[in-house]
C-alpha cells in the first residue's frame, strides 16, 4: 500500500513539472534578471584644429561591432547627434553590456558647413568605470563627458 502512495506522489510531481518547466524555459525566467541594460549620456565639442567650432558634424556612438554575412566588420550604432552652432553635441542612449564605446565624427554637409573635414574616431575604453567601477553594466546611468574632436581639413 505504501508503495502505491509513493508512486502516485511521484506521478503527481512529474505532471506538475511537465506543465511548469516549459513555461519557465519559454519566458526566460524574467523574475530573476530581466534584460540587463544601462542608460548613457556622452557629450563634447567638435572643432577645427585651430579651435573654431564646427556646426553640422554627425557624431555617432557605437556600443558594439558585428560581422555581416560577407565577413565585413560593421558597427551597430546606438545613437547620434548633429553638432550645433557652437560645435556641441549630446547623445543619450541605452545599451546592454558595454565595455568600450566607439564615437565617430563625420562631416556630412561637406563644403556647405565651411569646408570638408576628415572623419575621426575616439574609442572610450572601460566605459563601466564611469558608473563607479566594477562590471556594473546593468541598471543605472553613466555620464561620459568631454569626448572632444579636433577635425583636420581634407
């Protein structure tokens, strides 16, 4: 008699796990972590080599790169801004785990903006340190100021 009772409990527990386990797998266990991300603000100024502010320069932020189907390394851009009349820009964006941030300045208006300038790239390493150190890549906010460019004429 005891043996049958144990088997019935075992079958009942098995049925419960059979119903619950696929649900946990399909939902990704949201109560434990959720989707880790943080918000970031980067800002700075774009000038000529002589210090004159440049208006109309596109500044883009990439939080990671990837390889496309042709094997080419591409950047995924998380946000961009166009510089104002004082050469200043501010970019707010969210990202998942980010170790290094790639910031690119591009002259998109050519001669109309006072001349043609070469593109420039700045890589900000160890971005997580702007949030107080450690690998706290999830949650919170990081301010990354003074990412300044001095562009050269083409």
